[in-house]
C-alpha cells in the first residue's frame, strides 16, 4: 500500500506537476524595472526579495494554517514604463491565485497600475517607489479599505531631510532641479512644501527641469549659478543625475548636490565618477558590513549574486525586509487569500527582525485622512548617505545607531 | 563681459562641439552618396555599435587607442556588410528599396545591441584628464575637445586619401561617372564597397568620441541619424567643409534654443532652419548645382 501511494505521488508530481504544485505554494508576484534607467533599483529589489524567499524556502516554507507551503515568485519586468506597468498590474490581478505583490520602482506606474489591485483587493507592498503620489492618490480618492502598503521612505520624509540638510549646511539660496516625470514633479512640490513648513529659511532662486535622456545640463546649471544658488536640491534618476554632476564639474560650479535617495543608484555613482563625490541623499540602509544588523544580509547578497557591491543597497534591503514581513503576515493570516493577508498586514502581531530594523507593527488600519497608516517608514528610520569613491557611506557617523536598530520607531 | 552673453557663449560652444559629431556622421552620408548614390539610414546605429564595440574592447583591458582602432575596424566591416546586404541588390534593380532596407538593418542593430549589451546606459572610459579647461570664461571638457579634434582629424585624413591615393582617386572617378570609370578599368563595385566601409568606419569612430560625453546605450543614436541627415542636406552632399559649418550651426542653435526657450524646444529651431534652407537653396548651402547635359 505504501509503495502504491509512493508511485501514485510520483506519477502525480511528474505528470501533473503544475497542477499539483499550485495548491501547495504561495504565489507572490514581483514587479519592477529589470531593464532600463531604473534597473539598478528594480533588480536589487527583486534580488532582495528572492534572497528572503530562498531563505524561507530552505527552512521548509511558510506554515499556512497548519500546512507548510513554499513560496513561488512570479517576476514581471515593467521596464520603468507606465503603460507596461499598468498592463502587468492588469495581468497579475486577473491571475486569481496570487497571494500578494511586491514591487514598483517608478511612481508613475503605481499611479497608473495600482487601481487594478485595489479593484480585486489584491495586497501590494510598494517598494522602493518613494513618490508621494502613489499613496496620497488613495487619500484623494477617499478609499476606505486599501490593500496597498508602502515599504519605503516616502518623498515627504526625504524632502524634509533634504531641506534640513541644506539648512544645516548654512545655505540661504537654493535651486531645485527635477526631471519631468511624475517622480520629479511631485518631488519638486514636496521640496517647495517642506521649505515653507520649515519656516521658509531657504529661498528657492531657480526651478529647472530636464527630460529623461538629456545628457547636457549646462543650461540649467548656468541659470542656477546665475541666480546665486548655494546648493542644488535635485529629484531625478541615475543617468540624468550623473549628467548634472558632470555638468557641474565642467562649469566649476562647486555647490553641494542634495537630493532623493536615487543619488545612491549605481548608474549615478558609476557614470558620474569623481564628479559625483559628496552627493547627499536619504537612505534607509547603508551597505557597510561593520553594521552588525546588516552584515549577514550583505554577505548573503554578495554570495548569492556574485557581486562585491549591491547596485542599489536600499532597494535590496527593502525588498528583503518586505518579503519577510509579507511571509509573516501570511503565516499570521493562516491563509493565502488576499483579504486575510491584508487584515494581518494591518495588524502584525509578531515583531519581524529585518536587516533595516525590528519591524514592530509597521502598518495599521487604513485611514484615508492619515496616509501614515499604510506607510512603514518614519523620519527616525532614515539617515543621510553620502557618495564617496564609488560607494554610499554614512554622511553623519553618529547615525550608525539608527541602522543598528537601537532607535526603534515610536 | 556680462553674464548673459557668457552663458549664451557657453551654450553655443558646447553645442557647436557636439555639432562636429553630427558633421562627422553626416560625412559618412556624403561618402556613400558620392560613390553609390545611396545613404545608410541606419548610420546612427552604426555609431552606437561602434561605441559598444569600443567599450567591449576597453573593458577587455585593451589600451584606449587599440579599442578605438578595433571599433573602427568593426565599423568598416559593418558598413561593407550594409552595402552588400541592403543596398547593392536594390540599386541593381533600380528601385528605392535600399531606404527601407538600411532602416531595417538599423532596427536589427538596436535589438542586437539590447540583447548583447543590455538596455542600460554605460560610461565610456577615456584616458583624458578629469575636469575642464577654461577659455575666456567658457568651460570646455577634454572629451568635448576630443570630439572636435577627432572629427577634424578623420575628415582630413579621408579627404587626403581621396586625393592622393590610387584607391581614393578611383572612388572619385566612380563618383563622377560610373560608366566612364569602368571603361578606364576601375572596378566600380569595389570602389563603392570601399566608400561604404570608410563611411562605416567614420560612424564607428564618431561613436567612440561621442560616447564619453553621452554614455553608451542602444538608444544613444536614436535622433542622431536624423540630425546628421539634416546637416548633410543643409550643407549639400558634396562639401565636407560645409558639413562642419552646418553641424556646428545646428548644434549651437539647439543648445541656445534649449537654453532660451526651455529644454523641450531644443530641436525645433534647428528643424525650422532645415526647412528654410531646403526652400531657399535645395541643392544645399554649399552644394553645387549639377547641370546634367543630355
């Protein structure tokens, strides 16, 4: 009888492998740009998620309502293009057996595509897209029940830090440079809002924009210099940020460049070379093995993907922690049904030890009048990073305790 | 000097230097048009492939000059290949199929580059020093100077070769009158192949000098073909000196209009100038009116 059962199981698993598997796995979709200008963030995020999933599966999987299930990832490359991202969201939300989605780098894609998830009630953890609009759109729409959660230091926090930094460095006049995408435009608005909020101590003397693909930024920089800017506050992605840095060097315009966390992208750091040194940006994670909490993750990532430097450390760490949190939510829900997963993400009981910090109830029940209910990061989780000879280091060594996780969010 | 003027001068100089790269690509059009009466509408993609070839060779730790020469050899081979596969047959059949065929070869090149090298923009290493030089308050970087020197250098070399080598004179003879040249014992087919190879070589070289300024990516040449073609048409298809002037003028106009009107308007005035030039002097600003006697 035992032998018969074994043969039957064997037959089933070979001939109907896909059908038999479907019931025993938790399907999680990972979407993001795995090619194009935003690829360092997309690829690092995906690889961070994969690393967490591999580790969970090696231990057997997730205990879902008494049954141990392995996680299966479904990957989709949105190429950073809004229309493609929206198509992928439609595809995934119609699959029917997806437990949750992790991903999205480009704010425009969250704005165009997330409605399909909301319609079907599918849980999505947005990481690492930071543009404010991807969450505030649901406040404006007045959504009462939201399955979208963010796991990234949103631009509101980042703009606050950038303005604080410029003030701390003694700047009076600043220029804002931004790209013409949803991300750049909403970053500009966040900066202007923050400057007012912090008492208007900074004066914006120039606001200049540039397009994706622009290589020559001298025009914008000449105007910023002529207006007397003492710092550039900048919102864009890698290749164009690099063009700004080299234009600055060409003109001998030596003012600090402070901007969104995209200044930590490898395609900024590599293309800008020495001209990128000193650029400042908010970070939730620093690739520094001397930080005890981060060490094992960094080493595992380097080993798994054969690199000595993570293309976008923040994306990788956020992807990793997001996957851990999602796995815990599915365990607590005891089900892979999106509505149950959402309910347990709203109210996580167990503190999850991540590589960024100890996550103690990162989200709470959605309230459209308070976007922070579905935002995991606060100002206290975030530090200033600085580009130095091809890597991102802590701008302020005293911030090390934040990354060690000794300052828990309140 | 007042700052407003200085800013405009800075924009004009930066644009003009980049415009010399347009001129070099346009020169490739001129070469093949003279000999074979056809041009490669995938010329921009040859620029891109040349840049990638140079990048691959220099990541293989070859010295800069070897990588550039290697890229030029690849470009020459590709130019020859385009003529052989996309142009010759169409011209023999006296149809205009080569226009579409060269565009198709260009599209293939983009797909191939995406699959071989990926879609990311990559920096192109050079031995030039970091930082910029300043002339009368105008900053110029070493890679920008390299574009000017490279474009002038390669065009001068090819022009000299056209005048003082046997092969060059043969190409000129074929340009003037293919049948008469053949009666003198010149193999016009080889002469045309040679001009396509030289055209491909100059495109690849253009790629290696543009790339340090713009970075290398499969779409780096997306608008380059059109701009270079405008330069070739405005200058006329038989004056290499005119090409340089038209290239510099287009590059400078683009930069200045981007500065004054906003970066979205960069391309517009250049295109308006193109239309005006075509309306007023259809043979090109520096072109000769060809009188055909029947």
